[in-house]
């Protein structure tokens, strides 16, 4: 696999961009990715939590999402 096609390299190119993260428990977080690391731990700003497609919490501040809880990441969310 080429170095520029590794998932982590792809993820880091979207720093300071809007993303959607779906967790293994079905909860989604929408926000701006501020940081990520080698374990796919992610810090989101302006984070909003969605359960079954319905908004439940608007954090409005930074939240930390542990990488081992992530099911998938949408790098270019639909508008």
C-alpha cells in the first residue's frame, strides 16, 4: 500500500475540516476535526451528537473521541 493511501494519512489531510464520526454503538458526531493521532483518537470542535439521526446534544466545544470506539469516519459529509 502506498504511503499516501494509508487511512491515517488520509485522515490527517482533513484536519480543520467538517467530518462525521459514527461510533460502534450507533451514535454519530458531526464537527470540525481539530486533531487526530496514530490510534485514530480524534478531537472535534463545534461537535454535535446525533442518535438515530436526531440531534441530541450540541457541545459547542472540543470533545475527545477514542479511536477504538469509531466504526467509520465520513470525511466529506453531505451538504
